[in-house]
């Protein structure tokens, strides 16, 4: 069990909870994970977000010890655990299908990691009772997992994980098998549990909403590379790549060419208009770029309405859908691209009928310039080939 | 319904009808009588043979279990392609007639058989073991016959286990030995019990193996039926013993159905 901290290398990361030191995983010629550098802070809720095949589960399995990295080293609490088997890493893991032992009662399931640690019976009984209270299922100890609902089973799996105070808890799409309402409920509970217990959580999901709701920090993965990492609002409001912009939230994207630099960047765009955008380091005159604006930042204007917003395009109304509190309007620009506008639903302001002439407007502050090619960005740390 | 009619006609003609005839013979001699059953349940010979049958069946089934579990476990860890190949080897005894196998065993296990030759070569002239025409011979013969019937139910229950459970146990700090005894083995119990019951049932009706490899003390119920038919020509007694044997097997078959229905362990997720 003694983990000898290695002395050489990476001293600035030694105080981190987890540190992946240029880890890569190849399966033959398939690159599951390109060289990745990742540090997890103590007590942090870090989410690995990405589409399937992006390498997020590989990354989790590397930390769990289920797979060995092709190159690089893994550190937990300042000790090099690259060659340490999973059973000796002192981590906890919550699985998508709960992974509760079907032949054991709930009590025995939660007691399992404590029995492994040769804890006294009275102590086991006390601790199991404690965590059952924490997950608010105090009376199910005698039942079999199969007698519980999916949400309850996952709570038990979480209880089984926190009962032995692992230094870090890995969660592999833990809410993926649950229905939407239950998922939202458990998201909040997990978040509360995280704050209450101060545990470090590494959470894998492909659900961007879940990532935005729960995380202190999101690591966005794509094709085995880290696309961008940062707090949820940073990823949402300042995506650095087209991929990041499209993966998190809805977006309207235009092709354009940088035409002028100043307080705002002016971009000449296909629909035959000039747009003002927030300054960005990638903006160079004459460079082809993508222009991003979120649907909720767009305002739909009747034909002669004034707005005072910097950007304005005329369009034709196509359709509108009410989604309860918000309404989504689809409009077609002169070059046939469709733009989505999302507004709050107001009874006195019904959307114009399909076919009517409208305009969409938005401010320069809400307009972002992104590199025209997905996945390539300065300072992203993951220069694509 | 109409398409299964031929099956029922066939089974009725070659199985149910003869069975009814056997039952009839067991209760009717010149007139209706239960004498043969009373004899079958009280006679010293019949009780001893029933007990022998039970003993041999259980011992063979347990020997088979001990030998088969590691085989099934090993098979379950193989990549699918190699597993098919190894499984073929497990099935090999299956493809050989039990009569041929039993004769082969008389050659292998006999006084001058290959096993005793090796034993004497290694441990001196006194080292030979009598393995033929006694209980040992019967158990060896039966075990050899039963192994596939044990391996496959256990293999099925091992393969049905979610590998995530083992990973979860590993992450929680459990070593391989504990994972086996606390997770793998308990979860394979339905297969173990099904395989064992199946082997007991199959052994009950064994005839050739005890006849060729056993001694006079190893007579099993099927041999008793044979004895009455061929030696004493008491077909009524033979029928009664056959029906008792059928009932005994039925009890175990019912038990087996319980395991198969998962009722011994509650529902799996």
C-alpha cells in the first residue's frame, strides 16, 4: 500500500490531487488519447465532456488503472501511480449501470469496501448507517439492489463509494441510465454532496447541460485531445474553437472575412453584411473566420423596428416553436442560411407569421470570432496535426 | 398446434405408451397389486441399491464439480475464438459412445492398465491401485462422462456476469482471491447448482458404466432393472423399480427447474 513519491520531475504539480503527465493511449494505430496534460485540484468537481469516442472514458480508465498509458505518467496526491494496480490506488468509482452486487443486500454492498479494509463489525455498521443517511435512504439496508429503483440504486452506489473516503471519486456517466427528471434531481444531490463532503470528483458525461450545471471546471475532449478547459461560463461564453461553440449550447455560425480592426472587429460576411464582433487575438485583416452568435442573444425585429444594436440582418420568418418559457424562431437570411432566435415567451408579443419580413439584430459584445477550421487554435495547448 | 401434432404422436407412441405399459406391469400381475412397490420400498436389496445409486450419483457429481469449475472458469477468461476451440475439447468425450469409453477405461484402469503401469514404474511394484470393478472405477467412468454437463452450465453463469462488477470490486480495493469468493463464485452458484443437479439426474439412470466398471457392490437401480428382466424374468418387479427411479429423477428435475427459473436466488437485475 505504500506509495513512494518519485522525486524527479513536475514539482509544480506535486501538490495536485491528480496529475496526468503527458499521458497518451494508443490501441495499435488508433489513438484513443493523444498526449494529454491534465491537473485536477483538491476538492474540485471536474467534468470530462465530449462526444462518444472522444477519449473521455479512456482518460477516466487511465486514472482508475483499468488501462495502462502508452506513454506518460499518472500522479495521485504527489505519488506516481502509473504502475499501481486499481485495487491499490485508493480511488472510488461510480458506474453508469450502478455495478451493485446483485447477490448482496444493500448493507453488504456498502460494507464491501470496508470489509476489504478489515474494519471492525461495529464500525462497519456505524459507517454504513451514516452514508445511508447521507444519501437519504436510511431504511433499505436489508433489501436487494433489484428491489430498488434506478435512482435509488445509483444513490446506493454513491454511498458505497463515499463510505471509504477515497481520495478521488470517478464517475462514468452515472446518470446516463436515468430519465430526465430523476437525472436533474440527482445532479443537484450530487452537487450538494460534493460541496458537503469536499470530495474531488472526476465526472464523465456527453451531456453538455449536465456538465454546465455541475462542474467547477469542464474539460472538453474531441478526437482524443483536450479541445478546451475552463469553468462552465468560460466555455460557454468564450469558446475558442468551432467545436467547443457547437458542442456547448446552440449557436448560429456565419462564414466571414476580417475587414477591420478597432474597438470592435468588423467582419464582412456572406449574407452581404458587415458585422461587428468582440476583439480576438486571431483576428487579422483578410483572414477567413467563423462568426458565432448564440440564439438567446439575438433579437427578432419587425420590419421597421429600431433596436440600436450593432449588427442587423434582414430575414424572412420561417417558423416558430414555443418551448414553455422560451420561444424559438427560425428565420431565413438572403443567402438561404437559417438562423435560430431564442426569446422569452411574452403573451403580448406573438411571433410574426411565417413568410413575413423581419430582421435579426444583436450586439457586437455577443459576437465571437472563431478560427475557420475546427480544432485549431493558438494557446489551446492541443495543436492539431 | 397442428404442426406439433406429429411430435406428440411420435412421443405418445414411443414414450408415453410404453411408459404406461411399464406402469401397468408394475401394479398388475394376475390381478391389481402393490406388492412390487412394497418390496421396492422395504426390501433390503432394493434399499441398498437405491442408496448405492444415490451415493454414486452424488459423489460423481461432486467430483465432476471440483474438476469442472476451474475448466469453466478458465474458458470464461478466454477470448471468444479461443473459447470455442477449448470448448470443443471439453465436448470430446461427448462424441464418443459411452460403451466404447467404458471398454477403454477397462484397458486404462485395469491391473495391467497404463495408469497402474505408470504408478508401479514410479513408486515400485506395490504401488498399483485397484481402480476397476469397484466404486472408484464407477466414479471415474461417470465423472468422465459428466464433465461437459457440468462445464457448460457453470460457463454460462460465469459469462452472464457483468464484468463491471469485477472492476468495481477491484477499484474498491479487493484482491483477486476476495473478488473470486465474494463476487464471481456466489454469482455462479445458479450454474453450479444446475450443473450438479443435472449430473445427479444423469447418474441416476446410468447402466453401462456400473455394469462394466463396477463390482458386485456397485449395482445401481438401472442394473437392478436389467437384472430382473434378464436373470429373474420378473418383469413386474423390474417395472416397479423403473417407476421408482423415474420418480426419484423427477424430484431432482423439479429442483433443477427451480434453479433454472432463478427462484433460488431472486431476480437478477
